[in-house]
């Protein structure tokens, strides 16, 4: 399986993807990717994905970015 880290704009890891599922650093599922969005467990859109950037829904404010590679604590 391919993991991708989700980092905030300051470069701090705060979540990761395992396939299409988003996990917190406590390994709790917190959402998933659907089309170009990250949605919560109920399917509500949380963030927009554009290339490797993750942005708020109501503006192009950067929430963070996705990178290749697994978190080291996994």
C-alpha cells in the first residue's frame, strides 16, 4: 500500500493517507478522498485537493500539501 503524508504549510505532519482513507496521527480514520475533495466520515466535503495542495472549500487558503512516503511512526 502507498502512504502519503499530509503536512501543514509550516511542514508539520498532521495526517496521512493510506490509499484513499485519511488517518490522524493516532491512526484513527478521519476522512477519505472522493474526486478532488477530502470528505469526512459522513461524506461532507472538508477540503479541496488541487495537484498536491490541500485547500479550504471557501477560498484558496492552503491547509497543507500531500507528499509521498509513510509516516515514520506507522
